[in-house]
C-alpha cells in the first residue's frame, strides 16, 4: 500500500512541446511512405512526446524552418519543385535541422549532382550515380536495432552512396560479391535507410526505424538534468560535476539523467511514470506528512562511507518509505531518505530540511546509487592546511598542555604532526600569521619578533621541502572592504613582503588563507597586487558568500575548506564526504591552539588524544578512499584549473560510453563511473578503485571508451 500510495505524490508537469517533426510522403505512391511513417516512425515520436505533422510533399510545400527534424519516405525519384526541395533541405540542415531519408531522396530527377550532394554532404555522405541491383550475401546489423534477421541471399538495389564521416554510426552493412556497403546509417545531422534494405521481402521491417529516428531526434545522451526545484544547493551539486542543467523541460524526458522535484502532488502516468519505468531517476527533495525528531544518521550499507555517520539532532518532515525501499538516512531509526525502484528506474526521496552544503556528497551518492550508468568528472585532490602557523607566542602556559605555548607549538605539536604527515605521505600547507593585534594599518612585526624562537622556527620551515609555507594575512583581521582602507591593506602586505624577504631572498608564497576564512573582491585584488604569484586562497565551505564555492577568480583558485578540527571522527568524515562524494576533493585545516579552545576542543581532550584522532581520520580516508591524492598549492591550483577550464565531453551509446578531452588538456584526469554491468572494458584509461556505487577511473589519453555498461540512462 505504501508503494502504491507514494506513486500518487509526484508533481503533475505540463511539458511544453518545444520541437516538431515533419513527416513527408508522396500521395502518388499509393500510401507507401504514409503507411511506413505512421506504422514505424510515429509511435517513437509519440513515445518521446514529440509533436509531428504528416504532409504530402506533392500537394503542399511546408516551411521547413518550423521543424527540427524531417523524416521523408519515398520510393520514386521525381517530385514537383525538386530543385527548390533540395535547396530548402540544405538550408534546413545548415540551420541546425536534421534529416532522415527512408528509401529514396525523392528528388534525383531534374536536379544536378551538385544539388544532390549539397544535401547529402551535410549528412556525411558523398554521392555519384551508380544505380544497380546486386545479390546480398549477408547483412551485418547492429543487434540493438535488429527486429528480425533478414533472409539472404536476396536481390536489392544499390547506388553510389559513400560515407566519409567518422561520426556516423552504420546500423546495417550489406555484403555482396563486389564489396561491403553501408545501407542504414545515422549521425547527429540525420541519416539514411537506403532503398528497401530495412525491410524483408514481405515488406516487414527488419530494423527498428523508430529507434533510429529517436536517436537522431534526441541526440546522444550526455550528462544533463532537469530541476524544477530552483535551489542554489541543488544547482551547485550538479554544476560542480559539470552537468548541463535545465530548469524548464526543453527536451523529451528520456534525455535527462535525473529530474529533481520538490512538490508532492499527483503522478502524471503518461509522462513521469514512463520516464521512471524506462530507467530514469527522479529525485524528490521535499517534505511530507510525517515528522520525526532525533539523531540524523547516514547509513553505510548503500552509500560510499566507511561507517554509519551521525550528523546532528533535528526534526525532519518526511514521506514514509515504501516497504521495498532502500534506506539511506535515518532519524531515530526511521528512514527519512530512501530509494525505491520503479521499473528500470529509481525514485529517491531526500528531506528538504536536510538539503544543505554538509549533505551534498550524500545526495550525489544517492543519485549514483539510483543510476544505471553514469560517469562524472572529479578533481581527485585533497590538501591539509595548518592555519595560524607559525604564529606569535607569549610564553604563556596552558593548563591542558602543561607547557608554555612556544614549547608546545614548536617542540610538541609540530613534531607530532610532522610525523603523522610523513607516515601518510602528506605535504601540509602552513599559514603564517605575524600578529593578532587586528589593527587596520601597519604597526610593524614586534609581536612576532618578541620571541626569537618564532623567527628561528620560521627560518627553518621556509627551507623545509616537506612543508609549504603560505600566508594568513599581515594580521588576523579579515581583508574585507568594511575592515580595511585599500591603501593601508596594501601597505601592510608590502611590509609583510619585505619582512619575508629578510628571511629568504627570492621566496614566493603560493597560498593565502583568509583570516577568519573571509575575503572579498577588494581584499583579493590588493592581495594579488602585492603577491601576484598567489595561486590558492583558502576560505570556508560552510558559508553562503561568493567565496564559499570552488572557482577561479583573478588567476587564483578560491578553495573553500570543508573539514576542520581533530575530532570527533564522525564529524570529520561527514565534512569530508560533503565534497569528496560530489567532485572528489576535500580540504582540511587545523590550528595549533585547537587543543586550548573550548569551541574546538569541547570535550577537553589531551593533545595525545587529539593527534591520535587525526591519525585515525587520515587512516580511514587512506583505507576507504585510497585513490584521492594529496596536493600542495601549486598542484591543487593546476588540477582545479584543468577541471574547470578543460571539462570533458561525455556521450552515452547503447553499449559504450565515450569521453573526450580537449587536446590541450593535461593528463591524467579522473572520473566516478556508476556501472550496472558486471563486464566492462576501459580503453584509454584504467580502474583505480571499486566502491559501492561507483568505480574511480583514471583517464590516460584524450579519448576514453568504456564498453559494457547499460547506457540507456
């Protein structure tokens, strides 16, 4: 009952018809073309929600500009206004239209070879006169389009058609004593089913012409979603993964890898249910009639996480999970986010109240779990920052550490972390701060120079190849226009530049962590003016300003860090997966005074307990996500720059997925692949890791082909 009831709560969508198909036949052919079009083409158009019009070309010459696809079916070679017909077809294709010819072009008589080729060349075909009949010994037919095996040998017509396009898919080849000839083929611009090769001697189709027309009409599927839930967080999840995002339906639903909804009304059986049962994914981000309060727990059984992860305690409005549903997230043991299979597709419910930055990775992983076949690009990079380090010390003794600050920071905290980083092959990025006075003007460096051990440590770390020294501002006052006069900020940075030059001639910082993780465009502009080689500006992910999303700005990578602190492990993993399970990255930061902070060490743990928690966290990440690579600032900038500036082209075929990168793109590149097939082969790449819902692929050439997955969605 629950499953049947739930199928009645999806939104009714009135899908406007954005595309039209023109079906052309000749009335003089006694119903030949008309009957073929109505019997074998019209059903596929109706199934795709495409509007169409049947026209007798001998009686009416329609305006081709009103259509996006023309399908013609004639057996004769003459027609009135043949020259005009070919010219209009040529213009139609040049303006983005697509043409599929069944049997005969229909305008060979009274036209020149140049006029004929002006149309056919746009379909990737060269033509010369060579009509003849030959006995077909054997057909080679793509099994995905085969309806019934044709009987051979059989006498068939041929002419001088030659395919020169490398992007054309040949559906059927005919073998004769003189050679092997393409007789049914298509590409992005259209195609041809020559003469009667698509039919047997009884006039019955041996090929699925409707499927070919659908392929031409829809184009090859790529990573595209339709979201009718105009939410910035949802948009960011898919934008970061380079999905084409549409907020109003512009294509038949079969073209979308997922449809995201928010309203709970009534299922439109003819539209939405058909999409689901054909293999589509519907993600319903909504509420429901039921309410539960308790601890939110993300379950490991069906998501790519190493353990059940606790988020927080809250009240959630939800829709009850059907009995057959797979639970993803529970509250007090009650499933509040779940997935239900509907035919070949899946329906995912995600509570609207849990839709936030912290859960982005979980929602995207649920999408992967629900998908049949999907490949998405990832960054494959993580970084670790030591904010406020090196830092001023004041010879103060903190009770919890039982040492003076200078001793703890430089003789205990740093050596302990250095060993951990060495054990895990991590190169940390430090963020130097010279003052906590927070004055919006330059006042020298006396606070940092007060203790000579600060300077000596800084001199050592600036020459340490296992560490990258970055900046954390002149002082700890955020470089915001409300805090600083631009000239004073510039003066302070220039003073910092001179100060560092005294320590090492020619040293250039590549990273900058914004004090309090806040910076604006003015602050970035002044920073780049004084330190033009800065590549990475660290901010915080859990904010809602323009610097809390990954982006390239003014030749700099804005890097929102999403993981902070030493414990608890569950919190660190929740933060990590918020971006790792979306685009394959996380960025972690800690402070040397975390142990002294009541906010950052609420349980009052000892330093030994805190460092052991960090070690456990890094071990879990290494063991469960062994594919993710550590990067310093330069490497982080380069991988993100490649990720943003050279996105892949992804196309899904019946039995393979193809991925292309621009020829100037750096290699290797990385992807999540959801594969519902047990047998798979990767050409141009390799499998790095197998997880619950995805494989991690490394792309090693500019073209990668994955054969084997089910690729209908």
